[in-house]
């Protein structure tokens, strides 16, 4: 996670071209938009994760290529929006490392010290995943490889790969992004002929037999590599976030549409759109293992959000929502762990009953979900703010 105390203050200033400001000032300003987008991802993730506790379905994606049963329009829309959180979380994990290594070099750390820190952090996150699974998701009978396990693996790989030339990392990111569907096809999940444990963990989503894999380790490594490359280029001032990035977002969107409509024989699309089906099915894609189309669509929308946040960073940063987004963005890993454990505590307190009585909101599940999640965030955000303050004071907390 980013450890730049000036991130909030930077957002109160206009974001200008790199040539017009010192590199350090540009880096601080950039963090405003990046941290706020990561904060958006945390809010979306919190909403998505609270829905099962509130007994509300937000299904807008498939798993293992199985076509899901969709709810009403509101549930589908929110589900599509919350799907953005995963890609942002992974991509900015790489971006954070780019900013982190530069800040530590300025403090006199050697490359070995930086790598050792990242590897220790990866090991800690791997352990935390099982803690979250056991106490947050109440999965006690087996090991489940979820989001944090995949982040830990990606972090460990990047801890070493970052020593390679940046061009090599960039090419690897593209190759992994385009080539992952080939790996899924080469190593298909077949309950009758199970893959080896290592192969399953690396490549495939599997929940019907051990090992239980929700997030394949390789699936989003391209996003982490790509985020790292972008972070390095932003940090050096070689690129800046600008409105021109919308053209990139549009190109990615067109690529998604081409693949989704089957114009390239549906490469990387594990839940092909069926002509004549309701148009909403075009947007319902396969999340695990992540299809190429799923990643492209969410990457396009996320990029548009980043450009928008960057354009209005100063105005947003002066508002309360700007502070909330920045706090969550700068404590995203801590928030991820803490919010799931807190959700489980709330479930025990309320014994599975709604926090807000359905009749108070006209029996609207969506409105109840929004109000309940807002109340929870009113507790979680100050906790994260306190943690951020403590992390700046006690360096040991920087591992989370």
C-alpha cells in the first residue's frame, strides 16, 4: 500500500504535466487519483461482500462457465459495478510496489532489503488469507485459495521480477494477459481427471474438490505486472494521467466487444453471448477463472474512472468523500482483512437478521443493502484512518 503522507494534500492541487512540476510533486499528485480509485474499489468490494450477509444476491457474473440465474435489474447493475473491484485491487498492488521501492531507495534501502520486505509481506498475506477464510467466510474444513493468496503469490513473483528490465516486465504482462486463456484450455478443469495440485492452484478455478481454488494464482498476474509498469512510468514522469487515456479505454472496450460478439471465435470468452438472448447477457461474463473479456471490460471502465478522478482530484479531495476514498485507498489491504472479520462479528451480533428492518425501507433489498453498508463504513473508515496514523508511526505495521 502507498505510504505517502502528502497524498491527500496533493489532491487539492491541479494535476499538471510532468514537465511543469518536479518529479516528486508529480508523484504525490498522481497518488491522489490512484488512491481514490483504489478507495472506490474498496467500497465496491465492501458492498459486494456484505450482500451475502444481508441475504441479497448480486449475481452478474459466472463461475466455471456455468450460466448464472440473474436477479432483478438493480441487483444485476450493482453486481456489474462491484465486479470492478477485483481488477483494481490487483493492478494497484503492482502500482504500489513501484511507488514503494522508490520511496525505500530514497531512505537508503538496498534492492535486497526491498525484496526481503516484499517476500515477508507475501508470506504474511498468505497466512492472513486462511485466517480470513476461517473466521470471515467460516470455511473451516479445508484450505481455500482466495484473493489474498493470489495477491501473495503475485507479490512474491514481482518481488523478484521487478529486478528485470522494465521492458521485459511490460512484454511479460501483455503475454500473460493474452496467453492466460491458452493455459486455461491446456489445463482444463475436469472432476473425472483432476489436475495436479500445483497446476490447479496456478491456473484453474475449482470448488468441487481439493485443492479449493477461488482465485487462480496466474489469472491476474498480468494486471499486477501491468500496474507495476504503469507505476514506474508515472513515478519517473515519463507518462501522466490525462484525458487522452480515454482513447485507450475506448480501444480496450472495442476489443472486449469484438471478442464478446464472437468475431474472433470467442477467444478467451468462457461464457459466450448467445445471439437472441437478452442484451443484459452480453455484460454477464465469467469471473473465475477470469475470461479475457471479463478483464477487458472491467479494465476499460476502471480506466475511465481513473481519468475522471484525476480530472477532478482537487475538488474531490476537498470533500468528505475524497477523504474517505483516500483513507480506504491507502489502507486497502488492512481494510480487506478487517472488513470481512467485522462482517462476521456483525452476523453473530444480529444472528443473521437484517440490521435495517425490511419494512423500514419499503422492503427494498437494494436500499436496505446500501443503508446497512453505509452504517458499517461509518465504523470501518475511522478504524482505517487510525490504522493509517499508527502505520506511519510504527514501521512494523507497513507489512499490512
